[in-house]
């Protein structure tokens, strides 16, 4: 198994991406749906790419990209909730998970730049 696959934040964000995609498959707002899928997939994808790069500075940059995608997804979840595209309870749970992943990303970035 590659090093990125051992990262708990990668495992959690990958599983979360699957959950987000499953929760929005029936959305009639194609643009929002597409962007949410892209944001959700971007979080673990950037972690994987960064972990395979050489050097902690590059990896830290990719962790930052993942954090940005996580914040973007959180915003999109809030919008989807407000327009009724996602059940309120599911959206709130997803937002909580986004926040938890964001904290994990922050801690990982801090640990490799310290």
C-alpha cells in the first residue's frame, strides 16, 4: 500500500467523497452537482498527489489545496441545503464531516511544516 493510503485523513476524505456523491445523484442542478462532485473528489486526490511528490514543502502545498476544496465543498453543501437539494439532516452531517476533515488536514499540514 502506498503511503497516502495509510493516511487516516485520506481514507476518511475518500469515503466522504463517496458519501457526498451518493447523496447528490438525484440533484436537478447539474452545475452544483458537478461542482460538488469535483470538490469532494479533489480532497483525497490532492492528498494522494502531494504524498507522492518529493519533499514536505510540496506535500504541504497539496494539503492546502485539499483544505481549499474541503471549504469549497462545505459552502456548496450549505447552498444545496438552503435550496432544498439535500435533506437538512444529511447536509448538516456532511458539514460536520467537512469540518472534521478540515481539522485533520490542518493538523497534518502543521505536523509536516513544523
